[in-house]
C-alpha cells in the first residue's frame, strides 16, 4: 500500500471515529470474550459500550500482575478451567518490558499474536513514516539514518518466553536473514543488540561519522537519548577521530561482535575524514554542530513532549537550522495517537487518536484540585470536551480491559471526528502526592531562567521526592547542573538558591502551596547532586532490566532505592528556611 493510500485509510477511520470505536470494542469482546478476566464480568453478551463500562471496573497493572506472572511461568490457563485463556485467546509470543522509569524494575507487558492488533499497529507505524516522507521524500543515495536505538538484553521467563524492549522485537531474525527494519540504519545490528549503552552510543556516533555524507536524518525514541549522544560527542570527539584514523574502534569497546561489525563499517583507516571532523570539533562550538558534521541531514526526530520537553531547547542548540521533528504517541500496551504535523514544537504538538487501535475512555482530571486517584465516570470519543484534561483508559486487543494508562492529556480539538490531544504529564499515583510532573517542570523552568540571568551553569536534570516519613513532611528536589562545580562556584549557587526560593516555589502548583499554607509541608529542600548522578540512575535501571531506548529519567521519585542513591549523591542541600 502506497503512502497516500495509508494516509487515506487513516483519514477514513477518523471521519466516523465513534462508529469505528464501537466496532473496535466489539471486535475485542467477541475475540477475547471467553478469557477468564472478561468472563468474571459476563462480558460475552455485551453488544454496546455502556453495559461494558458498567460491568467491567477500571483496572491498573496490579490487577493483571498475577495472571501475567503465571503466563510468564508457563501457565497458560485459568485455575478452574485449564482450557480458558487468562487474558487473550491469541497465542502468547513474548513479553515487552516497560520503561522502568518510576520503579527501576520494568513491568512485563504480554505480546499476543493478535491479527487485529497487528493490523492496527502496522497502519500506525506506516502512517507515521508516510507523514515523514511527505515532508522529506526519500533520496536515492543519501538514505541512511543515524538512529540511536538500543535493543537491550533479551531475557527468558521461567516459562521460556523472551522478555525484551518493544524496539528489539523487529530485530528477532537470524544474521542470515536480517530484518528489513535495519536497512536504513547506518549502525550494524550488533551495535543495536549490545549490552552497554555508553559503548553502543559511542559506536552509533562512530558509524554515523564514517558515513557522514550519506546521513539523511538523526533519530531516537526520546529526546533524552539524543542529548546524551551529543554530550558524548562533545567529550569523546578526539577518541572518535583517532578510531577513524586507525580504522577500528577503541579497545574500550570489549565486545568482539560489536568491534568486528563496526570495523567492517569503518573499512580501514580514514585519515582525510578524521582531519575533516577534527577541524569542526576543535573549535569547541557545538551550536549547530549537526549540519557541520552531517551536511546532508534534513531532520532530527524524537518524542519531545511531556517530560522530554525540557531537552528541546538543548536539542535545538545542537540542531541549529535543522528542524527537530516530533514523534508519535505509541505505548507498550497499544498505539494511541499519531502526530500529523511533526514540524510543530512540543508545546503545540497534538496527537490524533487512532480509533482502530484500541477502545479509548477518558477519566476527567482537574489540575487545580487536590490530587485524587479515586475512580470516576469516564466519557468516550463522543463526549470529550475541548480544553478539558483526562487520564487515558484503554481496552486493547492484547489483554488489557479498561486499563488506566497513567497518562494525562488535554483535548485540544478534533481531526474529523477523532479527538486531538496534547500530552500533559504522567498521572499522580496516590493522594499523598502534592505536585505533578508539570508543576515540577514549571518550577525548574523558573530556576533555569534565573540561573541563566546570573551566568550560572544550566540545570541538566532534576527530580523530586515527597518525604512522608519525617516528622514534618518535606518536598525534596534533586538538581544536577552542567559541568563540574568548584567549591567557590558551588557556594555561590547555594547563596543564589536561597534568594530564589520564592520564585521556585511559585511554580510548584496550587496543591503544594495550599498544603504548605496549612502547615502540612515543611521547608523546601534542594540538593545539588554530583555530575553524572542521573546517568548512573539510567545504568541502575538497565541493570534491573529496563530497556535503554524507552528509559525516561524520573521526575517524581517513588522508589526508596532511588531516593537513597540521590541523597548519597548530594554535594550540598539548601533549605528554604535556612539563614543567609
């Protein structure tokens, strides 16, 4: 199917989105109605959305954890009826790992061989590429992509099923029959399948530099991965040039398969190329470095919305005049929405919901009220209101029913009859939380602006933790700034922070200010952490099985181990009630 036909098919689905949604739900219920999960609610007889929503309660991952654990152990049936599937009638293929952002340990998401789901997913991904190619038609010779993709370790469950990042699934073919998914990549398969993210990132860059005249685009699933890659380029460019001169990667890359495959890409010493790159990098001017090093690149593409928005300006700094394109809204559980105007910046990015991908419901959410996780009545496509915020609830082809996805979106309009949404933040987890990701990001934007005005280093990363165990509850914010701070500069930063707490707290949202005004929250604590602390969090998450391609640094920390690590990484902590 040609690109135009793909986009027309997507357009047709959105023209009668409510009817497509009903058909999607009926297809799911007719297909999976005899699963033990749905049978307990008598779902088999439902022919409309209302009785389904009345009978089946809202759910979260914990409601499926026992069934998923048993399936991972090789138990495919219900306790009372071994022939009855637990979640889906389709064959279980493998498990995808969630990002592991908040818990350090990823959740297992079952991947069933569901033909309707596969068709919806293929349409979404092909439509995404069609949108890109509509802006940047393919070129015959300049057709490679420097794609920072990390498949991560593939493990096996007790029942013998593979558990992997969703990005690794297309690569599950033998070396004799490489996946067509790899054809545009400048990096060999061995680099993507490696187990050390920093070494893989280095090799991605090395392969991209070797083929710098043939790179059409630079991509990563999330903006944070691109920021990490450009930072590595800044710090390792001399070693990269030396590797090009030698014609093989540094001995710091011990993986034989990676070294051999990258050496093949390098194809011997590249003295002239190395000299060309040295001249660019020796100037130590990284503004617009993308077009300087890769003269034929037409775009950079990654998700820049939500918590990724903080990296957008830095990405624009590296990109210069090269457009930074937005990504799509694809979750491990299902495809959610497609970005039809990828040139828009993150603050204006909107996703058209895919009415054939899952059955969507919307749980009203009010940012101005005290945080509540209590279930309310949901609305569907026909009842959402422009300007209102909602938490997504999805029923998927692959075994999740009225599942709270954990994302807060705002409805900003309609594409034909399908809602257009902007991503706001991850949903709060409990009523004890006193701020949202969006509140924290606003406060950090205030701090960033202040620090730039006084010529201090930029904030490179941040996260918060609400300490409920202390006698007087405290909000703690962990901040990492760019570069290494000498003692004198660190003391100056502390001095400036003490004078800027009011501006910082102004951004922390109405719930925080209300509870602090009632005396329920103690002084705000800000800890400056050692350089590299958040990179170490990434390594810890990967060591616990989180896929590197999907990792997003946590903004609201809920895991005690992460808190302990961050507190141990603090160079200094400043309190809002400390004296000058």
